[in-house]
C-alpha cells in the first residue's frame, strides 16, 4: 500500500513503529482516517505519542510480536463472523494459496515441537568464507506443494524471445488444490493447526498483553475488515530488527490475506522507511545480495557460472518473473553497453560474484580477523553501530578507511577519541589505519531523486551551492568509476574487462559542474530508465518494452517508465488530484512499478472483475479492459473469465482471476514453500537473549539464526540472573540515527541534550534510582551510563506467571558533536535474522544499577 491510502482505512494498526514520533509526516494519513471515524490501534511495549493518539494501546513485551499476531490469526479463524461471511471465503479460496495441497513429507511445529521438517546442521559452502553465521539450516524439499500431472498444451508454443526455451524448461506440474479447504494437507488446514495453540490465554502468557485488551484488538480488526471495510497495518524497524523479523512481517501479511485486506484501498501492510531514500537504496541497491530491481546477485556458491546458469536458477516460469531474462540482459547492457553481446553472455562473466554473506555484520567479523584491508564509509557511522566496540576494533585493523560525511563522525575519529583510546585499552600509535575524510555536500546542495516509503520517486532541485570543497555522494561514485577506468585502461587481463567495458557517460554538460567533476543526475536517472540500443536516444516507455536479445538497456527494470522521453521526467511532476476525489494522485511524482500506487490492486475486485463494494472500489473490469482510479496491476485487456493456458509461461500461465501476478501461482501466500530460510510459516521464538523460557515450544530461539562467536560478542544465557531485564532501543523525533547529523545542530541538541534510560517506577524503586538520577546499563558486551527517566510509559509484564521488567534506551549518542554521551550500541550483539542478516537490536537483556 502507500501511506496516503491509510486515510481510506477504517482501522489502522501500528505495530513495530512509533509512527507519530518517527514518521510524523506520514502520520497525518492515520490522523485523517481517525477524523473520519477510523479506529487507531497501537501495539507496542512502550506508551508513546502514537499510543496517546490511539483508541487502543495493547502493550506487549519486546520480541513477542509473532505470538500476538498469531493469536489474531487463531482468533479470526475461530470467529463466527469469519466463518459465516462469504466474502472472506471467496477472497481466501480464490486469491490465496489456502486451497493448495502441501506434500505429505511436510511436518510442522505441532509435529516437531517448534521446528519444521528438514532441519539440519549448518555446513559452510566454502572454507575461504565461513562467516555466514548460521547456527543451523533447513532443507526445504519437504515444504513443497503436492503436484498434479502436467496439463497437456493445447497447441505447440509460439516462437518467442531468445530465452523462452530456457523459461519453458522450468515449467513444473501445477500444484493440487482442494477448494473445499477440507483436505488435511491443504494450506488452510495446515495454517489452522499451526496457530491452534495461539489462544488469547497463550497470547497473554507469552506477550504480557491482558487477554481483554487482546480480544478488544481482535474484535476491532474483524469489525473493520470485509467487503465494505478495510484495515491497514504499519510497521518499521521494531519489526525488522529481530532474529525472526521477516517472520513478523510475513505473519501480518498472512493475517491481512485472511481478512481480504490486500490490494484494496485502506488495506495492506505499510513498511515505514526511516530516511528520504531508504527505499531507493534497496531498489537500486547498496545491498550485497541483490542487484537492481530485486534480482539476486550472481553467486559463486550457487552455480551461477554463466548467464544461462543464473537464469536457470533465478527465473520463474509462471507469473511476471518469467520476464527475468529481459530484466537481466537489459541490466547487463546498461552495465557494459556495446561490449555486452550475445556471444559473450552480455558481459555476465565480468560481473562480480559473491561468495557468502557480505553484509555489515560478517564484514566486521572479517575485519576483526584482519581479512578486510580497506573500507569506503559513506553515510554510515559504524563506530557507534552494532556492538560498537567490536566494530571499532575492526576499523583499527584496516589499512585504510575513507569516510565521506557532513561532519567528523565517530567513525572518522575512532583512532583519536574512542572509548578504547580514552580508557587506555588501545594506544593511538598502535592503530595503523590511514583515515581519509571527504567533506560531503548536504542533500539540498545538489539535485536528484528521492524514492520514499510508498515507492514514489520525487525529483528535488539544488537549493544552494555546497560550501568550500564539499562534494556530493554522486561526485564520489562518479570520480571513483572514472579513475578506476583510467587505472585499468591499459590492462590486458581478462579479469579487468569489466572496468574497461563499463558504460559511464554521466559527465555534466554544465561547464561549472563539469569543472568540479560533478555528474549529471538527470543522465543517471535516464540510464536507470533505459533506452532502445537499436535507436539511440529513444527512451523506453515502460518495462513491457524490455527485450532479452540486447536491443534494450535498463539499469533497473522496476524504474523503467520514469523517464519515457528525453524531456519527460515523471519524477518531477507536482500535480495533485482535484480535492475530494478518490484518485491515486497519479500525476504527483512517479511510483514503481508503472506508476501504480497500490500493488496487486486486481484484488480490489472480485473474481468477476466487479468491485467488492462501491465504497471500496479501486480498479475494475469495464467489459473491455481494466480501469479505475489507479494503474491496474494486471494485464490490461485480460478478462476476469480468462483461463490459464496449459503449458504457457509468464502471465499466460495465470487466469484472469489471479491477482498476484508476481507469484508463480497468481495468489497470495499464506504458506511460503520457498524464499524464506527459517520456515514456511511464522513461529514465536524467543530473542537470542531472553529472560524467559519459550512458553510455546521446546525450541527456545530460531534454530537457524545467525550468531558470530568472537571475543566481545558473548550472549547471556536464558534467564541469566546477572542480566534479568529486557532492553529495547529506539529513536527520538529530535535526533537522527547515530546523531551524526543532529548532534551538531544547536537547536536539536538543546531539545535532547543527553542520553536517557526510560524505566518504570516499579523497577526504579527496586533499584533506588530517582528520576533524573544516573543509571548504569550493562550487557555481556558493554556498559553505558544514562540519565534515568522514571515513567509509567513503561510497565512491568507478567510473563508465564512471573514479573519481567523492561527498559528503553534511545540510540542517538556518541563521542563527537556539540553534545556527547554513551552510545546505546555499546550494548548490542552481532546476532541476526537468517534471511537478511539484520541485527537484533529491539529485544535483548541487560542489568540496571544506580550509578
């Protein structure tokens, strides 16, 4: 969904976010919905400004979100309304995989007390990079669907693009279905069994949320979901920063699918982003494991030896991902231009290959081992980041470090005044790292595009020249590419062909900018959009124009269409819809893909193509094509009554009533047979550090979480009496991330001058800590001081029959800036989710003492 659509919600659940304080601009849409009568629910460990605006605040202990959401799923499936309202069954049978049959080899958590079939010991793929951190892994073969005999094609397939034969070779028999939902191996029955123990009583026992409050939340969501009403959810990093974060998000999506709250106005799951272009940095990625448009990065471990090997592993025959060859070949043409030809696999051999997990945590583990020689650090501050002491020790083992930032961050000065230096643990003269600091221009000092929370690209213009010799981030990347090309220009080694062939024609046409070495941001966006290589200068109008024969170039297929002509930068549009109209603001900026604002919006109409209700209409079939207030997320002229073509690939393999066109079966997945490392269904696991034994299963924490064993990264044992309290970290409205920007601002520093610890009156009294008195917070990794804020916004929980206290600590401080203070990340651990390697910073354990 997109944030503005939340104004159309009848109920909004904010969980995993303090939206009012951390996303105050986007929070205006829930406020507009509330003015129209919508219910606002906040599920959160703390009582915050978001809670103050909510109709219901449901307190839950940090890290117990899956238990709460699983309880909602159990409650919905057991409710009379869900079982008697025909809307829910129609949506679930036709628009989800509830009717799909899973193979008989599958065993779930009810069979295996908290784990799934296929669990085995983790074995690193190669000895050279044993840094993935897994404690276990799953073989997913038993999770797959039971298949039917393949349907016989009605006619020989027509001749198609060059890679069509490869895509057709990937076709597998369709899965078996039981639309009565009675088969014991159907996804629906598996989901019911899986969540059968997530009763309201169990939710209270695990989360600490009173049973009556939980039921009030469940009844409110149920009352505001259905044919005439929709409920939306919003979350942020308080869902992602856990060892089972993706499962929290997936559990919410499962609930929303059961309630028919996907693809419709005022429905969906809103991922709130913390920066102006965090979305853009995953679309056009700064991530190690993906390339543009959410395609998996070529890997030396997965047999991606050739382009054909990569396509064979990464392409799906049915659904829109069958177009992966077009996306990939056009991407390679964007990388290597005329040098990329069919004869050389379009330059695929030159593309870098990964050999494991190269994300932040394992990279700093390798740094501590002396296996990383240098680092370019742009817009990041690892010296106050996850398990900060370990990260600073890693920086101290580098040969060189480049820091490009607006101010001298803790990372730039770690060698000079870090806690290790001031305590005498390290001596400056023993640190051999050569540090280069590049002063950075602010975002208002150059032009470019933001991609915000709702996938919308918006162009921003230069407001002022940067001071002195400050340069943009674009400048650094542009100059680095230019100088590497020059360095390798005379090389005859085959390994250097990539640098020699790289297309990089982004020099500015403005004489002043060219003199400074600044690139042209418009040229970069045009390259991302793509061109027809057989018609120089002709921009592509959309990703439907992409080819797999080398005749198109496109850096990121999802952005194709943002610049459809040399003088049409659609990201620069600023035309709102007329007041009091139900439109999608299609002339304001440009949203990927294809400028549609609600994904999978075919689900806003029933199987016959008619809106579920007049009140919630969005897109519909007019008898000839799909139309509506938004760009339809469907084949424009494919009638609802169209049948899937036997033996077909791509969208031809889906019917006119299959709204989830990116999925190979055209439906939303309640059960996930592939794509997640830690299970096909969400499970409540305790965080890696917890004061309690898992009340739901024998399995304590995720059996395949990531943990890196090294000095300074010890974990507390379950129920360790030395660290009896739960701690969660969070952000403030007045500060930004590690504070590297905001702690240099005198007005913001006056508003929030020092780190503080939120602590309940009960725990403060027990520890003899007075309001505004100083407290010491410790974990097995470190110790910090903070001023105590004694407040009833935090409360003790009763978990499994005993009292468990929690505390909260903002993470914006460090040892540089106009104000300084201990960094909360001195306390955190290098422990992570197995899917995306994000750390667990929202739920771990500590001790608190009067300082």
